[in-house]
């Protein structure tokens, strides 16, 4: 998981337990970095696949599988995760 160049830490992100972030370097060619924006909430049991970027102020529902990038300011749920709502900036 990347940390922004300005040095911000995970304090700006809400990560529930039982997450699976598939960016392990031991996966070889399948290993691509996962980028999680500011003020992102990942629900319990969410799975984020390699190379995915999750935009700022996005909420990912519990148990969702995220195989592709999610834009900023949305709520995404399901398997595969799909956007079900767009949020006004600053409401996530």
C-alpha cells in the first residue's frame, strides 16, 4: 500500500479488520502496488486486488472484491465491487 509523497500516514484512512490487500511482492509478476487515497473506508473482509487505485473519500462495503480502480467520492459494494452511490466531496 502506498503512502503519499507528502508523508501522510494511515491516520487518514479507515481500514476494518479481515482485509486482504493483494500487493505482496512474493506474488512475482502479479504484484502491483495498491494505492488508497485519503479518507477511504474499507469494510471488513474487503479484498483489493493488485494494481488497484481507490480514490479519496471512497467507501468500500464489507466483503467487497475490488478488481479495478474506484473513482473518488463514491460508495462501492459487491463482488465485483460496483459504484452504487456518488458522494458529495467531504461527506464520506
